[in-house]
C-alpha cells in the first residue's frame, strides 16, 4: 500500500516527535540510485551491492542501524525465514517487569530473502559464516547515504528506514503487539505513536492489555 503524505509528521505524544519516512517513490529512487552506481562502477560492484543489501535489511526488518551492522550470516535462518537481531536498547518489559530478550526474531520478508540469497551467490559468502555481513562503521554508512541524498534530492538517513518499516506495518494492519516485538520497543505505547499517522483505532489493543 502506498505510504501516506506528508512524509514528515509532527506527532503530539507528551512531547513533539518528528517522524520521517520514505514514500514508495522515494524508495524507488534510492534503490535505483544504488543500482546505477553498480553499473557505472563495475570495479566496486560488490561494495555497492553491500549497501543495497544493507538498505533492504533496514527497510524490511525495522532494525536500528547499529543492530543491523552487527548481523552475521549465521543470524539469518533460511530454513525458518527469520532474522535474529541483537536488541541494543535493553530495558524492562513494562507489563511483566522482566528484562527484555537480548535477541529478537523477525520474519524475513520475501523481497529481503531474494536479495540476500542473490548476494550470497554473488559473493560466495557461506551461510554459516561468523563474520559480519556488513563490515563497516556507522559513520561510513552515514556518508554513503549522504551521497545518495545529494544525488536524488531527498533526505536519506538510516533511521528513516526504521520509521518507514513501522508505517508500512501499520498501513498493512499489523497488530501493535506484533509490531512492538519486531521493533524491539519495551512498551506498546511507544509503538502506538505510528498509528497517529494513519488515525488507526487502537482501542481494541488497549482493551486486551492487563
């Protein structure tokens, strides 16, 4: 489903929060730009393929950039179609009072699975490899995305992919408690911020809370 406009929303939730997300048109421009870099710079095609895959992981898992950068091929289970992300923002579940899990498991989107398998075949990386899938620093990623931003004329940063993932999920009627688990939020109230973009009725979820 196409994402709503505007792409920047100021949400009132105790404090003003700025939620920036990509439209489908924006995403098309981003991935097209990276694909063009592969064609124009064949000597560094694997370099650009890595960033293409990184952007897909950010978009299709909703992971924080530091979480995605810690991914190893062994964290991706092609048998169960799941991705295991280290949850960096540790805290306590406000419902149970118990510490949150160190890892969270996210179903693998078919689009991400296809791109990932193509990448494995192209690079000859072993699925059981203990090495980092994205061996780069966050600052280097920020610089690459900044160059994409300058080329296509729209704001591009890693966290914007996370917001886009959440908005897409809400638009496709993913239950809040499920999205909460995917996003690694300690409280469903944090997740509910995204519903204000679409005006979604969250009362049914509140009634189920204990």
